[in-house]
């Protein structure tokens, strides 16, 4: 490629600004230093690659007792795969946060090794029982990882300015809701483990709500940027709190109904919780009104009280959580949870070591309960490291939000980071019996294509916001980001579609 | 909008902090209680997959783990079959017994003393391996004891009187621990079901867990109390043909209505040699139950031996006895109960100049790297009788074997000291046949206690039935290099 580097506005920090501005494009001149952000990212990426390769080496050592060159080849391949993402960041978001991508790669590497480790256990068990050896989940996940990387690059390449996304707010919102509805369409939708939230095409199943999450957030952020003033000001006061007008309560009610709808239609408690939390936080950040949070929580409690007697599914989860070890529960309703806890306990502080525990004893060990698998084999040390990596991811995302110079970017980045954090909390908290168990996946780690693809897109968007945040302010554009006129009638329309 | 965004960030960090605290609580605080939950099958599986340490007797592995091709990586084997099962115990999918149970922490590799090898294992990514438990058992003696006892019910315990080392511990009927170590759940459960419901109690270690009336072997303790009270072996004591028991219409006869001495009195040494009931009954009355009890307790009655890695029953000398009960207790009847191990300790103490050594079964612990981690050093439990009394008792016990009831225990070229016992235990059943003793009398190398329950089905004395067993065990022990 001999295309000239893209014209970039100067960075705020002079030194890095020069380097980044000069060498943002490809190929890099031979006699130059790399831009510090990206050089840091590359260094961290090497760490992440080494981490994944060491994990695979430890596993191989435990499994066959010796190491082969193959381990290094696979590790190198994995690194190269994500190095392409790094090159894309270099090309399309040179000023972006250098920590996000390496953390994602480290998590993804650990997840892949654990999924592969569980494959080994499964094929071993099948061999013992004389059964057909099941197909490798790790291979499928590797394909998904490749796809996720491609989506990551595409998002970075296509969304050159995140503000432009606001223009597609309604399209995104509509697409998101259609995505949520898709699994209930007969013929395409599949029910897996009692929750109807999957699309199945051949051997690949896809959970569209993961993508819908992003699309609906884009809509919501754009909508709120325009409606902020109405929602923030001119509210009657009650007991010192500003109570929103009934009319402006609309979006919140929509969010609430959508969350309940997910629960009703898809029987998915986790996604429902995630959507509602996301709506609430974005609303709060947009309006700076604590009253939204309070009324939102009120609605949540009302919804919970309403839903609890109606949904046997929810009751079973709550009972399995509160009375995990009572009566017959350990062998029936709380079986998975309790087995997962036993896994954590078996791991202790230092863990059994990769390939040396029995994570396969826990049902859904490579999806919902992958944290228990990691907790068993990597121990508390590994769990804390993984949680810290997620916390880092969320914090870096929040930092991008704080730095963003536009309201939409702020809302988008806050929403994305918070959703990521909330998903980890709900997921890991459920598996660790901090809160009732819900069916969510652990971002980047769990086996499951939609999850990793959607989360890769989230990271790409965060990098995009971060990239623009780290650049010097641009002169304000004349064109309105979003046509307010189009929005004023919109809430009713949205209600209709749901 | 930055203020609320910052707050949201803080909320996120609070959520992560909650997760981190919860992880610590779960994996450190709760781990112990979670591991012992009845529905947690991991512990056993995990251990079955480890290379468990061996249990060794002499140069023979009596329990070992060999690689297996089934779902667990190692199969527990007991190469000695039934010969050592009572000592090794078993290690099944569900439970463990014997040394397998008491030494589990070491055998499984969890012992803190194995920390060093665990740490190296952590870096070489090696599975945790267990340490080796070396027992004090001598295969030749164990073999001889099992052969001599045959399939009669009973028990044999052989001790090194100078150290307290258990040289042989055989109990019959027994079982083959291999049958319980099956990795097939059903096979293991079935085998256990059959053994545990068997009326002959093959899973019971009769040497340590079962108590019997000691019969005339208890006369050693009565004699010890008498000698300690100032009597001499040659003193003449009352030995009527029938002893009228105080405050009772019951009389105490001699075995088979025999006459001791001149029918009125007998020397203490002769009374022991021919196991005269009336003489010892009267002696017991004269000494009083307190003197008998304190002598018995000095030998270890009414308590158990410390640190023995096998389950024990305590030998009992009852309290609050009247005259008749004291007379009966003095000849090892009434409610006196002993374990074969206790009787072996009594004779071992006499053999060891009155010093009682703590019995031990585990002589050494070795790490997976064969390095010695600990070695048992012999320990004195106490001195129940003085050296003089022990010497006098030895002389008296020699006469039992040379000219008394224990002649069948004689070994060519070796002076054997011993005492027979024929313990009544209810009507209509043959009495238990006992023999306790040691050899050589002048420099004891082995002390032994033998009980054949119900005389092995034939009506006979300890001298006829148990003494030959003891002889073979002592011979095997004396032949050992």
C-alpha cells in the first residue's frame, strides 16, 4: 500500500502528536520510531501473546508431559491474528488507548486455552466411554475469534467518526429491536437450555441480543443527547427530588418494558438485567439526575415483584441461589451452581494448574461457568488477575468517555463500558453465588461466537471514542449531528415497534 | 456529563471490588467447608488421580498405586492380598480404613512435610505425589502368623519387646483390600456390602478393635501385683480344690476339677505353671480389686495406646468389684476384657525388664523422592513392674512352657516364656484359646499374643490350640536376620 497517511488532527501531547501524525499510516518508514501509544500497545500485545502461549504450554505439559514446537507455532499464530487488529488500530485509530486491545487479547487467549482444555477432557471422557469424540469447541471458537477480529477491524475502518453513528440512531434502534425479536421467529430461532435467544445457521448459533445491545445503545445515546434538556429541567419537585414529567418518563418506561419483554419472550434473566442497567446508567449520565436512578430502581423492584411469581424460571434461580446447599437443591436446581462453587474451592489460592483439575465436572464449563473452570485451575490468583483485567478494561473505557468531547461519544463510551462491567459482574457474581445465577457469557473468554464478535465491536467503538478524545479539539462543525425535529415525535413510534 | 460518568465508574469499581472480595471469601474462606460438602465428589476423584504413596513392610510393597488406563490415572493395589489388609486397610472410591485412612494426608501428598517436593512439582507442573509409609511389620513373621492361625477366627500380635515395633498383626477372618479398590462403583459397593454384612466381621481388626475375656493370661497381671506386693515365686499360697467365694454361694473350681499342689497350698510359681484358678482367685481377694486394677491400668487397661495409627478398643478392668467378682477378675473372667494387642504389650513389658514400650506400626515416612522425612524412635510408655518383678515373672513364665500348660510352645534351643489362657465366654461355646509369651527368655526378641476364638471350633485349652501358633510366630521372628 502506498496510500498517503490520512490527514489527522494533531494530538494534544506534542511528542506523541508528531510521531502519531507522521506515522499513522502504513507502511512505516524504516528509520523512525513507532508512535508511543501503538508501541506500548504492541509491547503489551506481546505480553498477552506470551501469556496465552505459556498457558497453552502448561496445559500441553500437563496433558502429554512434553512440549513441542507446535505450541509455539499456535501461540505465534494467535499473536499474529491479533497483531492484525493492532495494525488496524495503528491505521485507523492511532491515538487510541493502548491498553484496551492487549487486555482483550489476554482474556481471549486464556479463554481459548481453557476451552481447548475442556475439549481435551471431553474427548478423553468420550474415549473412555467408547463414544464418538465430540467436535472441538476450541476450533469453532478460533474461527469466531478470527471473525471477531475482522469485525473489530471493520468497525474501526468504517466508523471513522463515532458521531456519525448518531445519524443512524433510528435505524440502529429498529435493527436492534428486530434483532431481539428474531429468535422467536419460528424456523430461525432456537431454544438452548430453556432460553430462546439463539439463531442457528448450520453448526453456528448466534445470539443476536449481543449485537442488539450495541445497536440499541447507539439509539438511546443519540436520543438522549437530543432530549437531555427536556429530561433534565422543568420537572416538579417532590421531597427535594426532581420528578420527571409523565411525558418524559416515556423512554424509561420503554426501556423497562423492553427489558421485561426480553424476559417474557426469551426467558433470559441476564440479558434483561443487562439492558435495564444499561438504559438506567445512560439516562443518568445524560441527565445527571439521581431521580432517574431511583425511579428506575423502583421500576426494577416493581418488575421483580411482578415477574417473580409469574416466572418459574426466575423462582428456580432465586431458590437455587438462596438455598444452594439445602435439601435436594445441590442435586437438582442448584446443581450447576454448587458444582461451580466446588470448582472454585478446589482451586484454592494457587489453583490446580492448567489441565490438572476437573473443570469438566461443572455443566457448561466452557460457557456460563468458564469462570469456575478458570478459578479451579488458575486459583484465586488467576481469578483476581482476570477480574482486574476486566476492571482495567472498564476503567479505560470510562476514561475514553470522560475524555470524549461530544455528548454522544460520552454516552456511548459510558454505556458500552458500564455494560461490559455489568455483564462481568452479573456473570461472575452469578457463578460465585454473589447474586442469582443468570445465563450470560463472560466477554472474550466464554465459548460463544456472538459474544466475542459483539464485544470486539464494543472495544472497537471504545477505541474510536478514545482516539477522538486524545486528539486536539476540532473546530465545532456547523451541521447538526442529529435532527432534533425528527426526534420530537419519535418516542411514540418506538413504543409502537416494541 | 463527566460527574455522573465518574460516579458510574466508581460504581463499576465497587462492583469489581465486590467480586474480588467474594472470590477471596469463596476460594480461601469457604474452600474448606465446600470441599467437605457431602455432594462434593471432587476430593475423592482428585485423590484417585494422584500417585498415592506406597505402604511397605520390610522390602515388600503391601499397598501401591500403579498407572491405570481407566478414568482415574492410578489403581490402588494390595500385592499381599488378604495378608496385610487389616493393617493397610483399604482405599475405595468412597472411603478408607486402616493405615490408608490414618496416614492419608501423607500418602496422598497433602502433608506439610512434603511441601518441599510439592513446590518443585509446582514448577515442573508435576502431579502431586504421595509419600511412602514404611511399617514395622516383618513379612516373614506376618506370613508365619497368618499360616499358623489358618482360617480359624482369632488374632495374632507380635511385638519387638525392646522397641514396641509391631512385627506382625494378623486377624482372621479377613478380606482382600483389592476387592474394595475397584474403580467400578458397583463392584466396590457390592464388595463392601458383602464384607460389612458378613456376620464373621471380616472388616474388624480383631488385634486392636476387639476385646476378649483374657482368661488365665490375666494371671500374669495378678502375679505381677502379688510380686510387687512382696510375694515371692516360691511362697506357698492357698490353693484349694474349690474356692468358696465371699458373700456368695458360688464356688470357683479349678479347670477340669484338677488339684493344684497338695490340694491345700501351692507355690506361686507352680500355681502359674499349671494355671491354678483357686490359688489366683484367693490371691486376688487377698490383694484386693484396687491393687489388681492399678496393676492392670499400669499396663494400659482402661485406656488406649497413644498414636497407634489403627482404631483401638480399650481393654477393661472393671471398677467397684466385690470379693467374688475380684476373685473371678483375678483369673481373667467376670467383666475383664482385653485386646490381643494389650496382652502382647503385657508380655512385651515383662520381657523388657518391666519397661513398657509404646507400640508403633509406622517406622518411617519417606517423601516421593525416597528421602527420609521422619523415623519413629522407640518411646517408653512407663514401668508397670520393676525389673525384679519382671525377672521373677519371666522365671515363672519359663516354667509354664518347660513344665506347665504351655509346653507346646517349646522351641528347640530357645527358652520360651509364656502363659496360656482358656477363657470361658458363655455356655455352649468352646472357650477362647490364648497364648501369650516371648522368646528367648534371657534376651527377648519377640513377644507374642495369640487368641483363637472359640478354640477354633474344638474344645481345648490355650496350651493345646494357641501355643503352637505362638511357637511358629516366635520361630519366624527369631529366624529373621
